[in-house]
C-alpha cells in the first residue's frame, strides 16, 4: 500500500497531464470549428445540427476529441485517487498551456502583463492545491449527498434547456462558456460521486441515475463548448471554463461532499485567498493576452 502523500502526488501528476491534453484538445477542436486558416472569417453565434455532424468528418476535430478523451481519462484517474478539491483546480493550467500554444501558432509575443498573469495563476493554483492536498479528505457518499448533487444537476439541465428554447438558440458566447463551465463542474462532481459509490459497492438505481446525469451533462457541456468555439478564440473559452468549472466543483466538494470538513479556519481562509488569486489571474489573462486584445478590436 502506497503512502497517502504519494497517492495524492500521483493524482496531481495525472491531473496535470489531463490539463495538457485538455489544452491540446481545445486548440484542435477550435481550429476545426472556426477554420483559423481563414483569419477574416466572421464568427457565428451558434452551430446548426448539420454543422455539428459535419465536424465528425474533420480529422482535426477528431484529433482534438481524442485529446479530450485522454484528458477525461487522466482526470477520472486523478479523481479516483484524490478528493475533488485537490484535483479540479489543476485544470486552470490548461489556460496557461493554451495561451502559450496559441501565441506560438500565431507568432504573438507575450508581453510582461501576460506573463505576470500566468505567474499569478500558477501561484494561486499551486497554493490552493498544496493546502487541499494536506487537509482534504475523501468522504463516504451517502444517498442524501448523491440526491443533492444529481437533483441540482437535473434542475440545471432543465434551466439550460428552457433558456435555449426561449432564446431560440441565439445565446451569446459568454452564455455558452458559463453554461459549459457549470456543466463541466457538475460533470467532475458526478464523476467523483460515481467513483465513490463504486468503491462502496453501492450499485443501485441512484448510482445508475448519477451515471445517466453524468452522461447528459457531458454531452450537453460538449455541445456548449463547440458553440463557444464558434464565437470566440480557445483562450477565451478555456478562460471561462477554468473560472467556472473549478469554482462549481470545489463548491460542491466543500459544501455537499464535505471534503474540507477537517480544515481549520486558517486553512479555509487559505482556500479562499488562493482561489481568489487564481481566478484573478485567469481574468487578468483573458483581458491582457495579446491575441484576445486583438480579437476584441
């Protein structure tokens, strides 16, 4: 049996690998959706169903999807080894990787503000994960906790379905990004819930319901992301996801799953400060990155 510290270190490494594949997948899928080889192409507000189907014929989109699958596998492996609040914030590293990758592709020189933003993100994420790794606990997944997570997820799916029907599909890019971030935050939480239930040997209808909700959130979140790519650069999409996704997942991990139940007041304050630093860095990067600034002009 490996020491708990080593197991969590392995989980953190797996989560970092997942962030790398996530950034690659975002770049490849964005290129396929928006066809970046035509720089002056006007971005559309939403993808039609036929356009979604057409993506299945694009090797670049399929390659990006393969990277996304690998990212999910690494993420699930990390979640199986460590609490949700340890693993999920590491996904913010995908924004840094995507920003560097995009800058290299478009030959954009990163200025001091951009590099400073990246440093702030690294500081916030590293601080949060370090605190969580020493204080977070894995809790038992009761039926009550499962019902709370799944119930909120079903309610959110209904809200998103209503919003889409009400707007007739004309949602703005920010709506798609926030929607995807919320759904992916719950996807990570539901994945952790299912993993815990499997470990406990709870193979009942509630567990099956959680799996179905997980699949629904995954597919709807993916659809939201594709529409976000159609209206904004990958940096902006990943920036939104790395703010909303970890915030939702960490909130569920702390409030519902009770993974920070043994943390004292100083540690909880540290979580809040480190999280605020990381989110501030993400917002700074989305505002000062040369390509994003240029894209807004």
